[in-house]
């Protein structure tokens, strides 16, 4: 018996590929901090205070990868028990990812070329927003409001996937200009990446709302004609 449709496999593979560099690069960092070989470039902040970055990497890993599975209709509709079980893990992982990200943003000592005021405040605001969206998504599903639940989780997921978009834009910048973006330019690229994700999600939510509205209008028209 097929669990996923071909279109859903395509979505899942896309998310896995899109998340590969930041997600699995982070896992290499965890292995390094656990005493393994140094595969990724050295990060003195991670070596000095490893607990928060390990928590951030692992929670982000589960949030991004299990979160992608949660959006697949076949899992939601045909396997509701699995969807609820994964959902609890995703919600906790998302809050831990955002919380550890907030802690690192405020307490880690970043050089100015890696985090200026713009990036600092963007990370603080988006970190709290991510937790807010997750909490409201849980409250929404407890009230049986599936549409609001999905919308809030999509917004939280867009923030959580910011690192993936930042990675691809950063790689594109290096390919075009032969150097890594630093300073205010890096801040703008990082914030712009989150903006792209959130814009895509908001457009998707509006499309779903419009579709639901059309379905309700068709249903009312049919009921009047009967």
C-alpha cells in the first residue's frame, strides 16, 4: 500500500534537499563537539558554550524534517495518530529551536561582521514570533480549528527554515561575487531570506482561504437550487 502520492514524495524530497546543508552541517558540528573529527569550519562560540548550540541543532533537525512530513495530506488524513504524535514532537522541537536561538543571539559574542543590530533584532523578534505561532497553532487544533492551526504552523515553519534560504542565497552570492557577504550586507541577506519564506507562506495561506471561500459559495449555491 502506498503511503504517499508521487507529488508528496516530490515535496518531501525537495524539503530534504533544501534543508540538507544547514541541517546536516549542524549534525556534523554535533559530532565534532562530541569528540569526532572536525569536518565543518571551526566555531569558537560553539566550543566555548556547546550545550545551547547542540540543543539548537538537534531541535531544528527534528522541526524541519518532521515538520515537512506533517504538511503532507496523506499523513494528515490517512494516518491521524502518526500526525498527532509527530505534531507533539514538532511543536516541542520548534519551541526548543527558537528558544535556544534566542539564547545564542543574546548571549553569544558575535563579531560585528557576523551580526549587526539589524540581524540581532530580527533574530530576537522572529524567535519570539516562532514560539508564538507554535503556541497558537496548538491552541487552534485543540479548538478544532484546522485551518488556523495549519496557518500558524506554516508561519513557524517558514521562520525555522530561514537557515536553508540563507544558505542558498549565501552560496549564490559567493558564486556571483567570489566572496562571502559580511557586515551590513550579510544582515540584509539573512533578514531578506526570512522575508521570502514568510511571503511565500502568506501567499499560500491566502490561496487556501480563497479556495475554501469558493467551495463555500458553490455549496451555498447548490443548497439553494435543491
